């Protein structure tokens, strides 16, 4: 293997390991953070309010900071931005492990939203080191690493939480610190100095970054499809636990096991299927196929009269994982090398907007469809709406793909 190929392999390995460790560190605190909030607030009612506030703070910081982090990586390179963000995440978990009150914990969630915005640089890094025809596979591998982290993190956090509510935070800090040390010695820079772009606050603010998504009609359509994908996906974080309990009588262990299975299926699809399917069908068709299977699977979950049929619906729904990497791949081919960080920052801001709006929307839909006297006659209405949203995303993605014309000045290659 040549020296450049060896360096590229090492860089991809670092990106995947860093993504795994970062997401695992986030997942570790999921089982205990609400309990710590309740302990510090003194009541479950107050804990609910504070937990909602913390979610909003995290999403708000993602919206504001993702374009800033992306633009900084376009100016100074991916390596320093990624390393500083990972180190900041480690310090943030130490801060939360020591938090004596809710305000201290709130500062920690703000810092967590800021430092986890480094995922914009991670995706930009992958775009730097992979040719356009291989980016969907690369993003699929990142998605698989994310899924693995979300499977392992909560399991580890649940075990450590039995020892102490603070122990998972120390473990998360150690994992992020390990990622920093590993990257300090292994991670090469991916963005050549002559490809960098001068920093501009106009580009670095979220509204300025979103203008990039309107720079081409095809990019705008893909951005809308991306928003709809994020919007539909948040139905699981918004109402899944309540829906599973009310309709199927599932308890915590069934829900936890099912979420772990979802992560494993998603890891398999993004890590193993994306590359071969894209090679055979191309980015556009793979994206549309993934969105269509997602629409079918989510709608089937809403219609499933029994828990076993709900689990069966997870199989077609898992192919939804084909969509995200291919949307990302197509979008990277519409901007120059020096704009990849800004693009990923804008994408993260779009995801953050969906993360704020979607849980509120699906929560309201569920409140209207559950209970003894529901306004909406069907308890699975939210899942049917999410399926319709994904079907619309598939239509928009198909139209955007038909208009797609590769930017040859980026790499000299077509799709």
C-alpha cells in the first residue's frame, strides 16, 4: 500500500473511532442525566421542566455553533478544530460530573452543544479524503459508528449508574480524553492550505450559512429533503417510549432492548449495505429507496396492532439508513472543497431546527391521539404522519437528483 493510501486509511480509522467514542460518551450519560436532574431539582415535576430546557439549550447551541465550527475548519483546517472540540467535550463531562447545582449543569449542556458541533468538521473531513463516488460509503461508515456508540453508550451508562449517578460522566470524560490523545498522535490534516477559505462572520452565523443551501436549486431541494428526514426521525425521541407503553404495554427493559436492536440494524445497514448498494444503484436511487422504505416502515409501526408486528416493521424501516449518507454525498458534490465545513455546519443547523420543532409537533399529535377521549381517533397517527413526511422527502429527493449535475471543478470526476 502506498504512503498516501496508508495515511488515508489511518485518517478514516481515526474519524470512525472518534465518532464512536464521542457518541458513546454522549450515550453513557443518557440513562442517568434525568435522574441527576431530579436529584438536583428536588422533584420529578421540576425535573421534567429542567430536562426540556436542557434539550432546548443543546439544540439551540447546535443551531448557532455548527456553522461557526464548520467555517473555522474551512479557515484553519479540520485537525485543530476536531481536536479542540474533543478536548472541550472531555472537560465538559468533568464539569457535569462535579456539578453541585442545576445552573452548573445547564452550563455543561451549553458546552456540550458547542463541542458536539465538531461533527460538522468530522463530515467535512470525510469529504476531504474521499472522492465523490465513495462519499456515501464513507458517510455510511460514520453513521455505523454513531449507531454503535448509541448502542454501547446507554448500556455502559446504565451499569455505571447503578454504582453512582456521577460515574457515567467520569467514564464519558475518559472516553473523550482518549479520543483526543489518539487524534493528537494519529490524525493528519485533510484540508490543504491552498484550499482554505478566509473566515467570515457572514458565513459563520447560522442564517448566513443557510444561504449556502440556497445557492443551487438542487442543493436547496436536497436540504429540504434532509430537513424532512430529520423531522420524521425525531418521532422516536418524542413519543416512542410513551407509544410503546400505551399501545403494547412495554416496560423499560423491552424499550431499551428494542432501541439497542434499532441501533444494531442501523449499524449494519450503514456500515455494510450503503457502499455496495450505491455502487450498484448510484447515490440518487439509493437515497430514494432508503426514504421509501423508511416511509413504509414507519407507517407500518403506526398500523401494527401487536408488538411483534411492530418489531417486524423495523426490518424495512432499517433500510431508511440508506438515505442519510447518500443525501450527504450528493450535497457535498454541489460545493467546493473550501466550503465543505460551511455545508456541514448548515446541515447541522437544519437538523437542530428539526430537533426543536419536531418533538413539539409529534408530542402535540400524540397528546391529541392518546387518552380516554382522543381528538384524533388513532393512537398511531404520529407514525402515519412521519411516514407521509418521508414519502414527501423521497419525492423531493428524486426531483433534486434528476436535476443533479456534478461539479467537475471539485475533483474532476462525475458521480
